């Protein structure tokens, strides 16, 4: 499948119709969710680097509140209030979007050491490293996809802000540093990752798998 590249990684595309999404095979949607999870694992390293930027803590500068972790000792948790759109929490061990006042929406949670995304049904964000089994759900796949989009809306906005507030070399340097780690498995470089995520957000029924992008782009 030939992947279309846009002139800018943040150029919006027309969303797939609901009919197309509901007709997508579950196996295909699960495969895209695995690709999304792979990119998120890499991105977690980038956010950790943003905390150490020479200018200062970029997460705090972008609107996050640094909080003492309620789970793992000696670590920090970053929370950003999105108003009516819920909250984002980032931690070295996990990341998520939570909208506890919206009964019709499931929370989104990524657990780093499990390399998996979940629907989270708790009323509060889980303490990092402490996850009640009965609050973690793997599907339905379409629900997990829509929950991931609510997290992705913030993710893409933040990366656009990073592109405007830092030099073009900042994300490239973060990617190079990640790729140099002995146990890392780098995936798409930053700009191509954003292009793929925009397609995941707008055209999941037509997007190529990351493995195809890495072979062809």
C-alpha cells in the first residue's frame, strides 16, 4: 500500500467515516493499535528528555503540574488539566487520558513495562506502578481505538508546540539518543511518526502498517 505524505506532519486530513471504521476487521484494528503502542513507547522517552531541556522543564512550561507520585517512590508524575476534555497524566511508568466525569467514555492507559494500552475504568488515574486488575480492559477494540484518539489529540498538539518552541534538532537528538540505548528498538523517526499518527487519527482504514513505512519511506 502506498502511503501518502503530506507537506506538513500536522496537516489535517479528512476523517474516515463511521461506516468505514465499523466495517474494519478487528484483527486489522488491533494491528494498528499495536503500532500506535510502539510509537507511544518511543515517545515516552522523548517526554522524559523534555523534562531535562537546557531551557528548563518543557512539560511544566507547556502547562503540566509536577506532582509527587502516588505509587513508585522517588519519582514524579505530571498532570495537565484539559478542562472539559479531562486530564492527561504522564509518568515514566505509564501515561493516560482520564475523563472521570464522562460516563460514556472510557479512560485510556498505557503501561510501559507491559507495552500495552488499556481501557481504564477507575474513577481516578491509577498510581504509577499500581494497577488494579479489574480496572484494566483490552477492548472492545473500537472503544480502545477511540480512547487512544482522545490521548492522541493532546499528543499531537504538544508535538506541534514542541516544534514551535524548540530547535528542529531537539527531537532529532532525542531520537538519536533513544536509538543509541542498548535495549531500545527505535521505530519511525519523529516527523514520520507524526505523519503516521495523523493518518491513524484520520484514515485508519487506509493507513499502511509501520513496518511498511519503514521499508518504503
